[in-house]
C-alpha cells in the first residue's frame, strides 16, 4: 500500500472503540465482519449511539461488546439475554441488542433464549455461529454438525445440532434471518430489520473459526470456509425451515430473511393490561 | 392479606407478614425493579412486588430461573433502577453466579434470602440459618458482601430499607438474610411517612465518554453512569481498569479488588449494626441473629429472672463481621454462646475474634431453638 492510500480514519470508527483495536480475534475469524455489519446497522438506526446498548455473554463473540462505542455490557456465560431483559424492562427507550456466540446463546443460555422468545420482549439477538467453542479451544457445542471433528469429538460428533432458524420460528420469534459474513450487506440489513421489529428479532451469522473448527474439518484458513460458503450458500427467504439444518458436508446452506411477522411485544401487552386495570406509572 | 396492595404509598401501622414487609421496605426505599422466580418460603415477596410495583411506576418480571433473575437484576440496576430479587437457598445457589458479576461491576442490588433447611431441596417449609457462609463466600473469588439478619416483620421492613441504602451508597450487592420463621411471621409493622436512603453516586455535568471512568480508582466509590446516560461505558465481569476495559494482569487485579474490598472495610463502622441486650453486667453472652435472636432474648430474660447474669448480642449485620464488637464483648464476659440454626457456621468466625471460650448452641435446622434449651447451654457454660 502506497503512503497516499493510508487513511487515518475508517468510516466506522465513531461506532467502534477504536482505541481498543487491535481486537483479540484470530486471522480469518468472521466475528469482525459481524461487528462491522452490526455497526452499520447502528449507524443506519434512527436512534443515536447513546440510545443503543449491546450486551454480550462469554466467548469469542462475547468480546464484541468491548469494541462497540455504545453502553456495552460483557456479562456472564449464557446470561446475556436475561441481563438485556433487565436493561430493556428498566428503560424501554433503549435499543438493546444481544451479541453473542452459538455456545453462549444456545448451550448454556438455551433456556433463556426460548423464554425470551416466548416472552417476546423487544430485543435483537445476534448469534455468531462458528460451530464450536472457539475461545476454549474448539470443543463441540449445540450447533456442531453431527459427524464433525472437534477437540472433544475425536471420533466425530455423536449429537445432532440445532437448526437455529427453525428453533426461533417455532417459538414465534417475529423476525428470523440467517446470513453469513460472506453476505455483509444482507446481514447488516437483516440486523436493521430485527432492530425495527416489534418484539424479538433473531439473526444467525454463519462464520468461520479457522484455528479450531476450520482446522479440524477441512477449512484451515478463513478463505477456505468462505469458498465453501460461496459454493454451497443458497438464498431462499421462503425456505421450508425444516430443511435448513446445516451439515457443512455438501448440502445447500440456506440463507435468507425467513420470517418477518411482527406481533405484539411483551411491553405492549404489559401496557395494555395495566391500562385496562387503570394502573398507571407513579413516582 | 391485611394490608392493602393498591395505593401508591403505604404508611402507618399494619399487621403484616415478614415477607410482605420486606417488599414494602423495598418500595419505600425506591426499589423499582424486581426479577424473581417462585420459591418457598420467599414467594410472597414476589407476589407482593407484582401487585405493588406497577402502582409506583416500577417493573416486576418473573424469569425462567434464578440464574436469569439475578442477571436481570444486575442489568436493570445498570439501566438505573434500584433493583432486587427474593429467593431461598436453592435459588441463591444459582444466583451466586451473577452475584459475582454484581460485585465485580460494582452494581447496587439487594437479594433477600428467606432461608430454609438445606442442603439441596432440604426442608422447603421450615426455617434454618444454613446459608450464612454461602452469603459470605458463595460466589467464586474474593469479593465484598453485606448481609442483614432481620428478627421479625418490623426488621424485614427496616433492614430491607437499610440494605438498599448500603447497596446504593457503596455500589455493592447486599443480602437480607431472613429465615422462614421471620418471613412467614405476621406482626405489627410501622411504616413511616418516608425513609432515608442513599442514591448511588452519579457523574455530574456534560457526559464525556472519552474521559469518564466508570471505575475511577480515585474514588473509593466511583460515580456510576447507567445505560443511556451518554457516557458509553464498558462494563465487564473480567478484571478491568478504571475505564472498564479488560486488563488481566496482577497489578490491575490488585488495584481493582483492593478498592472493592476497601469500600466495605473502610466503612465497616458505619455498616455494622448490633443490638446489646442486658450485656452491661453479663458473665455469659449469647450471640444470636434472625429468628434465633428472639428465642435467645427470651432465654436471657428467663436466666436473669433466676439470677444468672446473661446478656444478648444480637447481630443485625452478619457481614461485614462485627469484629470489634465481638472482641470487646469477649473482654467483658467469661464465655460466649453462639445460638444458630445451623451446625456452627457463625461460631467459627466468632472464635476467630473472641478472647474467651466460645460454645455453639446449634441444630441442624427445621426448628427454632427453644429459649429453655438455650438457657440450659448458658447454665452449663456459667457453672
């Protein structure tokens, strides 16, 4: 790169905590791309930086909160959603996004996800799915495809994996999308749509994990996984969600904005019931 | 329920259950967020809060478990609400995870533990005081904690108010360690027109995210910004610097944890609260807390009637430990009998500080010690 091409600032700098860069993520990791897509969604949002809140759990993706220039909370393993529930209920004016990984949200935090979906509080849940526990060295988790090799499935994964869009849609989550970091614009627009949806919005982000899942399953470089996505990704907003499980073994990997059916949110129901009982806010 | 649940403010004299009085104390203290999960013998607190909070502009939410309840409490407090939960031992076991988060992120919050018999599911409907050490050390790592021990409905009100005052004043989680007897006891509760409760220190002036330090070590208790204030704080359960950014090095740990512990240690004299009953000329002191304090008081009265010089040190703040008070007491008496509904948890700590023999009057939980039984132990010690 010649000196005149060097610029002092990146367009997304104001939305990131640039003083904390370089980040902790490995070369070829996809989380940075998800952060960029989220940052663009914040910039596109009618709400300012001071009205956004991001809550993360634990793990590689859990570190995302620390790089985004809004009030940001890096909480306990699996508990980002209930923590965010407290924030949102205590101050409904805030735009609250949960930004965490598949292990955090769907293994240790799985119960919280299904109840948050049932409750339909106005949260956006962004899940970076890299198919394993990255930070602890690549153990299998709830989204690891059956047969896949990880540091704790040396004979292949015996367990079935969650199909996250099907799970979310089955729970009535009003907005459900799945994109990959190979689809940054669509991903960012899906995050915006999830933020704007009354009630809960869920966006799954397919991402490489080169030194762990990738190394053990034939994608040692980030680009190897992106090449797989390029070959196998199919965009189908109207897909039958029963058929969008991910095997990473040659079946089409279906992406899309699968569901957008706004429904009355928890806070709207609460306001309606309290008003019906003549109970208003006091001091 | 004798006391009405409707009006925005409840004052005056009431015939009220201890659990209900705790809820009213919280509301009087400005609590406007409650997240919880049903559990015997604390469910009445959640029920009261679900009926009362909407009348005062507050929020009640029932979560899917105690892990989530405590996470929501810490989140709500970081969004600016005075926040609490109420549970019993099995629930506290799950809440200790996010209790640690509250401690390291210096988040004010109150946990009411209406203790029942343990371990595990134990004796859900019967009293015990087996969670005294859990309250102090239940979460991993070193951290500061405060625990109040009310002895009846009036103190369920008063000490819940005190718990909020302490939590907010020092930006720290605080326990109200009640027990089933106290929680389900109904009695006279006098609620004043208003109560004095500190609000957490808050930053002043125009928010400047570039210079604001959410964990500013120049203050013993740093001003706390909440979500939406404009300071763009970062709050993490990792060891962090004054800005709130992760710094996982021993010097950062020493600096952070040193101040966390100093917040309570340096203010111990303002926090510690004990009641001295007929101790001035006592030869043997009974040390008791919570509902056991009631039986101990009767034992002291009965002993005095028969000429035995007994007195009572009733500890209202189990943590921080009233070390100076116990040390001074042990200079004046021949022995201390620690009466508690567990197998000797607090007696250990009393022995560390007492310069006289310390005898435990314990039981395995499920039954309040009878005054006559405590008196028997005192007579044995005195003879």
